[in-house]
C-alpha cells in the first residue's frame, strides 16, 4: 500500500494568491470527538481511520469574495486530514502506468506516485491558473505535467492507464450525475482493458455519494407514496427497488 506524504512538510503555510491560501492546522480534540461520533452514527467509521488529536494537516482555502452586493464565504477545497487520505487511498493504490488526474488540489494524490517506478507519467488538468501558480513550485518533477484546462472540456492527446476525477469540494449526492458523465467521457481516453487489465478510473468519494443518492431517492419515493396513496404495494416498491 502506497503511503501519503505529509503535505505540511511540502507546502509552506501562508503561501497565497489573490484567491487561494495554504494554511497549516492541527485537529482539535473536540473535532476528533465530533467526527468519531458522526462516523459511528452513519456507519462510515472507515473514513476516520488514523484520526487523532493534534494531527498536523495542510488545507487549501479559497478566500471569500465580493461581487457587487454579494459576498461569498471562504471555501475549503482540500486538506490532507485522515478523512481526505482515506477517501483517496484507493486512488494511489490502484494507479499505474500513465496517470491522468482531473483536479490539482494540494497535490496530495500526486506526491506518493512520483517516485513509484510503476507510474511512468502524471498529467494533471486544473481549471484555476492561480492554483497552478501556487502549488507547482513545490511539487515539480520530471514525470509531472500540469495543464490549465476544464475537466468538462479537456481533450487528451494520448491514452491513459489511470484516470482520477477529483474536482469536487464536498461529498454531495448532487455530484453523482457529473461523475457519471465525466467517467463516461474519459473512458474513451483509456487504454483497452485487454492491453492493461489493471487500468483504473474512479471519482472521489463515489461510493459514499452513490449511497447518499440512493437514500435520497428512496426517501423521496416513500414520501411520494405516503402523500399520494395508501397503497401498500407502492410503498413496498419504494422501499425495495432503488433506482441507482
């Protein structure tokens, strides 16, 4: 199993552009306690393996902005807390050959792959040039190419063994439709399975997002059944036939 690099040792705290800033933090005892409680409640304990108080981590923040009368709040785009590492572990374990990564973040997924001889090339597509300018000086490597582009529009000029989609800030069922479309789009740019049986494509936190989407659809179907009819067969169908 490949190991993550401690990104607070790679990216200095306080580096920033007009929109983005890197900070270093430590997990508080209260945050660890709350995370463990919610993990136990929703059955996602695996997300928090390795969680401990005072765990040092690096976080990428997009600053709040003012546009006319509207002021947006800051957005946390990525960190390397245990939760983030656990949701990305399968990426770094399954990556092989030529790797295409959609979304730069803080480079957490990139770093464990750079020194691995099984990885021959890493190409990263990142929409925000400011973020590229902020992160690139600290992760340069002969295997690594970072290109400014939109994941929804980028047209690769070669085939890849691995495609990793990581362009979302939050785990949210609303992202599922985009994940399906993007994975379908980028499968066209992968080597054929008979050429590489270990080829790999995946999206960040897809399993958890699918689970949330199923639960939401089930809930909507049950509520529709209860509002519209007392027919027990319709309610039973709603309970036993998930769509996704």
